[in-house]
């Protein structure tokens, strides 16, 4: 479906406003408890447009949302706050633990909004002939103004797996982690391999362990920038932990009675695997 670029697209129910990798929300008495009422409203959007802080915007009427991107150095308007987009996942999950449909809808739309804004900012010229790209009239895509080539949004598949050994689970701390959380083994799917091959390869590369009995657990959109996380459970088969030092700071077996801290928080695929929350 086509994107609608129009500064007066206020008719949607949900509005997502971003400053780089942060999302703009109204100030709240309880900032860790998000609802859709915390999203910007029409008055705020008109204020942003009037003050010329918006560098891109579009609407997908069929999904009932609009997406807005502010200038990189735009000030945070009074009465609002800008939080890290990852925190948005976690706070929304905390609030909506009893309403999975509401959580899934909110974060799914937010992921879509963020991903398509990134597409529009990153891909401005045709990779085939170099001419400017325009919004396609029929598809969620960019279309070359000269040769007609279509450029669709990128989705990068990645796997994440919780490995079990008797009553213990394998958790690791990534050397390049922004948050420093203990999490599950994860990595991108490489060209030419299927998902199961990617799971086996990532576990072996990062820890030296061989695994068996893969079980699919679920999936999650993860827009940092445009991953789709495919989650699995697996059992240890053989080997001793030998970490890939370029990737991991540490990896250990933990019992549920002595889990490390900090752990990946609610809203993440790792949390869902550790606490068996997929599909609940």
C-alpha cells in the first residue's frame, strides 16, 4: 500500500514521532507506564510543523498511524520527553503485561513507523541509475523517477536462542552491548543458510558448544535498525564454553535460582525466552 506524505495527516489514531533513535512522548505522572494516550496528539503535531522541526512525515491510512521524524538537533518540545526506542519496548511491555494484543499492536506499528522513516532517509537515489527516488503510488516502496526500479524496505533476519543444559541455561554478555545486559546467543542469518543452520553456527562460533533439539519459540520485530528476530530453544549436546572474544565478554551456565543481573528486560525476545513468555 502507498505511503501518504502530507503535513495535514492528523486523522489517524496513533502518531509516532522520532528524533534519531528516540521516540517522543508526552510527559506523564507515571513515565514507566505507557499507553497510547502518551503518544503525541494533533495539537503537538501542529506545533512541531509550525516550528519547522519536522524533516519527514508520512501516513499509512490502512494501519491507522502516522510517522514523523524531527530534525537531528531539534529541541525536545515543552511538555514532552524523548526516550530511547528500546526503552519504549520495555516500558510498554511492563504496562501491558495483561494485554498482549495491545502491546503487540503498539510496538508493531512503532517498529513499522521507525523502519519506514529510516528507509526514506537512507534511500534517496536509485542504486541502478542514480536518479531521485519517489514514493510509489501502489506499494510500500520507493520508486526510481527515471528507470522505475522499486526499492522495498529491508528486513534482516536474525536468530536468538536459549540453550539449556539439564537445569541450567546459557547466558552471555556481548562485548559491544549498549545496555550491558546478560542475554541469549544471537546473530544474523548469513547468505545461503537456513534458520536452523544459523542457530547452530552462531552458538558454535560464539561459545564452542554444539546443540540439538531445536524448537521454534516465536518472533519479534526489532528495529535496530531493521531486524526480524526468530527465537529458538535448544539443548546442549557437547563441548565446553570457549567464548569468541571479539564478540562476547563472558558466557556461563546459570540456574534459574541464580540468574545474573542485569538481564534483558521485559519486551525483549531474550526475556521472552528466559521466562517462557512467547505466545503468552
